[in-house]
C-alpha cells in the first residue's frame, strides 16, 4: 500500500472555489479501482488530502487522470503556495 498526503493552502479569497474543485476531485478519484482511501480534511484555508493506494501502478494511473491534471493546472493561481505532496510509509 502507498500513502500520500497532499497539502494545499488556498488564498482566502478563493476558499470556496478551491473547496468545490477538491470535492469534485475526491468524487472522481474515489471511483478509481486502486484507490483505497481519498479523504479531504480542512483547517481554515488549508486543505489536506489523505490518500492510500493499492500499488504504484494504481497511483501512476491516478496521476495521469485528466481531472487531476486539470485540477493541478487550474489551482496554481488559486493557492497561496505550491501544493506539497508527501509519499510516506507507515512505521507504526
């Protein structure tokens, strides 16, 4: 299993737009066969995606989806800083 944490910090004036875009992203991603978990969390204007994938092939497929590519390109001007993505391994 592969774990991913992605952190997005929306510009305050774009908060609702970013949240709506994330909601669409989560809805589409959860349909993918290799997706085990794709949860969205928030605190103020920070959004955190907590992802778990069956394998690298499934994650690679996700990364090639047009809705993810579109999301990344459209949010570049809406976020306060670049999206941070961490690929992690569970230790406990």
